[in-house]
């Protein structure tokens, strides 16, 4: 996974990782956590993002459509 382009990782997310999360009964409306990725065998994604793309998991998840909800005051 470490040699993939960022666009390739996004495509892999959409075609493979989200399907695995769904199979594991993760609600795709909820932003996945690192633990969720570990549970489906993709925990190294955070390393790949950090070391090869200088990106956090949160930043990557935003780029594939997950947005942080603003806290209510």
C-alpha cells in the first residue's frame, strides 16, 4: 500500500476498504477510527498516509467525504 499515489489510495478506499468496513457492520455514515481500520485489516493505512503522503487519517477521511461535525455550543 505504501507505494500507491494519494489518488490510488482514495480509489482503494472507495472500492475496497469501505466494503470491508460495511461487511464488519460499521455504519458508513460514521467517520471510521484507526481501531475500525485495524479491525478490518487496514491499520497500516495511517502509516502510509503519514510517511508517504504527509497526511493524517482525519485529513484523508475528509478527502474521501467524511467531514467533522461542528460541536454544538
